[in-house]
């Protein structure tokens, strides 16, 4: 899922300091699961915005609501029910949600409440780790299911590098060297000899270096 | 100029059980500060961050939570969870440029102990020093 975290309050309050009616709009998708932008977090943020504006000597009507998701047109249409109730939306969705509101509501002010950080999973309660970089050319079948693009600091395709020491990465002793993990795992799977094959120079055009990406499924379009 | 702070206490059902004996008269006899408004909850682990923030929105100058000892909670981890939520509120107060100590967590044993009154007085004195909340 997409992982995100709330922006510093000062940054959010500065965005909305001149607004009179603010709608803090939660997303019930990924950001609910990672406790960054669901209904509970939107209610908390609305309260904090009210307190922050009051402290700054300003006042605004701040309400909160939620959409099932903010990354689909039909759900964004749900904003219609709040018509005339806001002059700015503070979205607690990931960056996709903010973009979708901006795309589909050309005359509405929309501000991001979160910093969208990575694609990850919850390794234990309250802890999320990056697992995938969305590079568009998956090599997990070659690496035992462990991603060198997202989980190697250098995104090496032929690791490990010389900075791997005792299974740890040189950037931080707390960070596992993913290439050591790949090597060990391929050994357990009796596939270690596959790692002798050199990966070719990587074509990063699928990773966003070729501009914004788009996917079309003709069988699903109407 | 003297200032009597408006303080809201959210207390664990068990910790405050004896404090409510005789319809609260015992507390009065022990000089429990009148400016502290107590709300009893089934377990402090049930408290949400928003409940504490709403108390500030409602005009509280200080908010504190009293739960079971961290290693002896009736509901195992309730008071530990409450402490984390209080810490989140303290952090948010800091972000808003306020004194974090306007929100505090206390762990106290069950029953009517002198500490229950002591922490109420401690909060009253400390918040009085800090002055009124700007909210």
C-alpha cells in the first residue's frame, strides 16, 4: 500500500491561514491503513487546525469528512455533497488523491496534509517499511522475491557492493543489505548459481524517467 | 492577577473508583481542587487523541489522564496505550507552539490514595504558572 505521514502542522496551517471554510477530507484507502489520513486522523487534524488558527488569532469553520477513496473519479464526485461548505479542501489522501481532486475540481483549492513516502507494508504494529519502488520492470523472479530497486540504497542490479558489511548496509548499521538477503535466500532455495548471471544495464524509462506513466486496459474501458 | 485554570481529568474507572465514594464527598474532604473536572472512562486505553484535543477546544487550560500503573493495568495495556496518545497530544501542542506540559499522563494505583489529589494539585499549580491557554 501507499505509506504517508502528516506534514508538520505549521506547514498545513500556513497553507490555510486565509481560508474561512476548510474541509479536511479523509481517504478510507491506504492512508487509513497506515494511520496517516483516515477518518480518525482527519478529525484530529481538523481539531488541530482549529486550535492553530485560533492561536494565530484567526478563525475558520473547519469540518471533516471522508471519501471511500480519492483515486477514482466516481468517488471524487462525492465531493459534490459538500458543495458551498468549503473554500479549501485539505486532503489527507496520498499525493494521488490530491492530484485527482485538482484534476477533477479545477476551481477548488486543494492542499496536501500528508507527505507521501513510499510503497510498503507493516512489518509490525506501528512500523512500515519500503518494499517496492514501482519501477515498472519487476525483477523479483530473479532475486528470490526481494527487491533490489527499492531496498538497496544504490538500487544495484548486480550487488552487493563493497559497502555491505556483516549483512548490513554502509548507509546505516540498522539497514539490512538486501543483496546479502537475496544471496542467502537464493542459497536456501538452491538457486544461488542463478546470481552468477550479470544483469544488463537497466532501462529506467519505465520507472518514471520517461515521463508520467499511464496504463490502459482496453478490455476495461467503456 | 490570580488565575484559576480550567483543568480536565480523564481517569480510569478503577483508579478513580474509591475517589467517587460517598458521591465524591471524600475527595472534597481531601481538598481535591474544584477547578479539576473529572471524566471517568472504562479504561484509559479507550481514550482517543481527539477527546483530549476537544477538551482544549472546549476551553481547558490543561488536560491530564490518570490510569493504572503501567505494569499493572486492569486491562493489561490500557494505560500504556493512553500514555502514547497523551504523548501524541503533547507533541501536537509543541508543534502549535504551546507548552507540552499542558497535557500529562499519570500512572496511579487503584483506590483513593493521596497521590490522586496530589497530581490534581500539581497540575493546577503548574498550569496556573503557565497561564491561560491561548485556545
